[in-house]
C-alpha cells in the first residue's frame, strides 16, 4: 500500500457520513414554518349598493375588462392621449420602477433557500519549527460551500413576504395607471365642456351685441332711455369678460393634460372641437357597478392593501423564527501543499465537513421588540385594508348618488333653458313694440344665459362623475384566477381568497417571470 493510499480515505468510508448529512438537511428543511399562516381579513360587505337605482343612462358602450374603459366615450383624441400617458407619464414610470424593485427584493429573499458556494486561492510565506526550523511558501486552492437550512421557516416566510410585496407593487402600478387615466379623462372632458361654454359665450356676445344695437337705435329715435343703452353695454361687457375667463380655465386644463402625457406645456396644444351639448349627453357610458363584494376583486388599490396584510403576516413568522437556534452546514475541499510542484498531487488534497448550532441567550429584549413590531405592523395593514375597502364603497355610493341626482337635474335644467329662452324672445319682442322696459330684457337674457351655462356644466359634471364611478369600480381591472401568478409560499390560502394580480394589459408579461 502506498503512502497516498494510506492518507486518502476510501469512498465507502465517506458514504455513510454524507448520507447522514444529507438526511439531516432534508429532515430539517421539511420542518414547518413558524408564525401564523395567512388568512384574509374578514370585513362586512353589504349585499347591494344603497344608491344603485332606479336610474338609467345612455348606453353607447359598456365598460368591461376586455377593452380600455375610456373608449366608451368614443373620442379618438382621448384614445391618443391615453396612449401617450401610458407610455410617458412619470408617475407611472415611478410605479413601474418600484415594481421592479419589489421583484428584486423577492429574488434576494429567495436566494436564502440556496447554499453559498465560493472558490479561494492563496499563497502563504511562513516560518515553521515542526521537525526543525524551516521557511517556505505554501500555496492553496479550494472550493467552499455553506448553507443555513431553513429549519424554522424564516427564509420561507421572507420569500412569502417578498412575493406578497411583488403582488402589492404590481397592484400599485395598476392603481397608478388607473389614477392617471382617470385624471386625464376628467381633465379632457372638462376641457371639452369648457370649449362648449366658450362657444356659448361667443354666441351670447353676438346676441348681446345685436341687443345693444337695438337699444342704441331705440334711443336714437327717442323711444328709449340712455339707461337702456348703458344696461345693454354693461351686459355685453360682462359676458365678454366671462368668456375671456373661460380661456384661462381652458389653458390650465390644457397644461394639466400636457403634464399627464409626459410633455411640457409649451410643447403641447389641443385644438378646440365643435361639440354640441347633445353630443356630450350621448357620450355618457353605461357603467356596470356589480355587487359590493365584487369590488374586492375589481379595485387594484384594495388588492394591494390585501397583499400588504399578507406581507405583514409573513413578517411575523420571520420575527418568531429568531427565537429558535440556527444551524449552519459547511463543506470545503481543495489542495494545499508546501510547493507549487506538488500542489495537485493526491497527498495535497484536503477536505472538511462541519455543522454549527447557534442560539442567542440574551439580547436585551431585541427579539421581543421585533416580534411586537411585526404584530403591530400586521394590525396596521389590516386596518388600512379595511379602511381602503370602506373608502371604496363610499366612493361608489357617492358617485352613484351623484349620477342619479344629476340625471334628474339635467331634465329639469333643460326645461328651465327652454322656458328662459322663450322668456328672452318675448321680452325682446315686447321691447321692440315699446310695451316693456329694457330692464325686463336684461333680466330675461341673464336668466337664459345662466340656465344654458348651468345645463352645460351639469353635463360636464355627469361626465366627470361617470369617470369617477368607473375609477371607483376598478376601471375594468380584474383580479381573475386565470391571470394569477404562482406564489412560492408555504402559507395556506384562506377559503375563497382571490389571487391578486395586476391588469392583464399591464403586467402579465412581468408576472410570468415569477413562475418557477
């Protein structure tokens, strides 16, 4: 038997120890994770909306998750602006970057499930007195690995928290997009209403100019007073000033739209369109509100809040795992010799296997404090989730009530417009005939303009409220199980829990990257 045979253990002798280490690692890794398994918080949801009926709007197109919701307003300019906002809005870009950040954090947590492997190489110059004083150079090269088995589930809970964070961030991105889209739609529709008001005041100033000319003619022939001319001129200048003020409002709305589409106001212009008040009314879409319980699956902000509850629940397990001892397994192998010439010879081979168990005995209450912090953070997330649901229900109810009231108010306002226009025509005819003073003409004209402006503004309020209701009901966003991403977690899903995902039009390609 050669000296190298005596120094090298036989493979058969090493096999039982390797199997023992592998069996121990598998046994430890199969232990259940400490901390509570996640159960979705319960919240009382009414069976129906209080303000849901009875009222009905025009139905040119319904809102659903298969189409961009803003197309229900049938405006190609709005469609183009939405495309620009989805691509260039900086708030959306920020939310998308935060989503990528959350995904990276989840990947970092998942890395804790795997061993760390490294290589090392070195040269040592040393003086030794073993067997006589001698000085030499000792080269070495090797591979080392270390692994901390997830005995108590700390890493698995961290992975669970990371996945919940990714899903919450994806929901935040969907919510950010919906918020920007809603703001853009409302600003755009208000701008079109302002254009209609500007047209109304242009027509009104023309009528007031003719009325002033009539008063001047009547005064010239001596059948009217100078005060009639002054009243007519005052009314004309007031209408002109109000028309100019509308231009300022339009400019501000145009600037807001520019920012939402990611452009500086100086580089953006939106020309006026020749819309009519009747066209505004036909652009009001039908909005299926569904049931209050469906709101939990249709609003991305609710989905994000629920995922943060799951994240906080997983962090409780991470905090509790700190109470238990940690086990570290290590292994290394390589070559070490007294010279480079013999470095890779069989006698120069070295290896080691090791296991270390560590337990903190006293930390001044640190683990207790962190556990209390995790429990409090969970309670905070539950309260935020429930408050988000309540706020969402209020938003739906508010806009349902507003649309119901406005639907009835528009009918009455249109009747008031017709009556005031008739009164204006009669007052002018009576003034021409000399049977009425110009004060009655001014009163009738002012009332007619006020009612017409009110009718336009009511339709504008209807459009803005319809956008708000679409937003309150999720804007077509849907957390359907078909689009859900797998979650690498040991926590059990609560019965009836809905998988949380982002809008299929936004994040399906991103969430597919999470699949194992």
